[in-house]
């Protein structure tokens, strides 16, 4: 059986269907986040009984932990020193761990939301920007070691911290103009210190200096959830699309609107490759609801999806729909 191939040009992959499988309805829970350490071990962040599960690059299970550490897993990032940063949106904090699960630091006050006027994870209830955190989504690390947090569903801000957790600066407010956000969902920082924000419900990625100065935006996106910048500067984007995670009152998908997909851009925001679209969301290589993305040192791509919360629970996809896929780079 020939493997499914996706991508185009210099970015072509085959789907590794033998890799660790997580269905939307399963005992392990939904895989919502994924990241790799310096040895290309893969850390899956799950909404299930054991939130962190670790694998070798070939899919061999290594370890699992985190049973009592999270209210609701949302995003994961691994720094160059192999510290894991886990965003707990319902817990209103970001927790840092060693690779074997030993706590190192907590940003925010667990279980205490900051005052933004928000009454739920619906971004439309936000009245004003606030301090950290109100349903934070993701964290990224800049070239100087500073921590940048996308905050998130119940806030409309980006927060910059020192490596030891001291707040330096916050920026952003609700809205659709430059420096404004409707769901600050994903975040990445390149080697020059440029901050990329997946401004999900505004259908764009906004770019800022590390001090929060707006420098531009990319608009060819379908509700971007997360961004990953590789060492060469290529930007990999997990796009939720228009068929999953719809907010009440925002209508149904329109004819021709794309489903979930993955896109790769150069530093200027020019599209290099794209696959998915959700025509057959349970098929290998297609998507229902891409939520997180990571690229290992070999160029292989991992994509986590919210296929349970966004789809299976609502009857939009079968319970067997994947919530994690690995794409092996064809060199």
C-alpha cells in the first residue's frame, strides 16, 4: 500500500499511518497539543486521564505523566533547554516542567481569571483588556529567552515575561484593527525576535516587534490556530477552517469555505505549500480541526486536532477521526 502524499514543491510529505493513533473518541483523550524536545522525542498534550504522553520519533512509547496538573490542557511549547511550557486555559495559567514532569515554574494564578469583563471563553464577552491571564492559549520563547503568551479566549493581549517569569510588557485589545485581536490563539517568535500572532477570528496572522510594535499582517488564512517557525524561517500554520469550533450565533459555513488545513509560508507571507481542506476530514492527510503544529529537526510535521470538542461530540465527524497526524518530509 502506497503512503498518502501531501504538500507541494519543496514541501512534500507522506502520512505515517503507523505512528501513534489518537481517535476523537478514545480512552487516552483528545490530542490538542504537540511538541518535540532537543532529541526529537514527541510530547503529546491530551485532554484525558494522562495529559502528557511521550514517544520516540518512531512512535515508541516512552513515558506519561501530568494526571493531577491541569484543569484543561490547551497548548504546549518546549524550549531549547527542554523545559515544557503547558498552557492550561481553564486553569488560567501556564505551567513549566522538566521532561520527566517535575514542576519548574507557574505563570499566573491557577484557577483565578484576570478581570477583562469576560464571562466565558467566548471572546465576544470581553469588555476590556486585562493582565495575565484569562483563558490563555499558547506560549513561545524569543531569542533572548523571554516568554511570550497568547492570552487568549477571555483576554485580547500578548504578555511578555522574563525567563524567570517577571512581567515586562503587555499589548493588545479587542477589535479588528492593527494590534487588536479576536482570539489571541497561537504564537511564535523567530530568530530576529519578530512575534507572530494567530489572530484566529480575525482570519489573520499579525506580526510585531518583541516590544509590541505592529509591523504587518498575513491575510490568506482560515482561522489560524497556531504557528511554528523553523530554524530556516519557514512558517507552518495550523488552520482550524470554517467547519469546526463555530461560536454560537456566528452562522454556518458558507458554500466553498474551507475546512481544516495546514499552510507553509516564507518570511514575507508568500504561500509555499498547503494541504487538507476538510473535504474528507477523517482521511489520512486531511483534517477536521487543526489546533497545534510542530516540526522536528528532520523536517517532519506533527499536527494535533480538536476533532472531539469541535466535531465528534457534535456529530460532525465519526468518533474514529484522528486527533493527531505525523507527516514525514520527503527529501
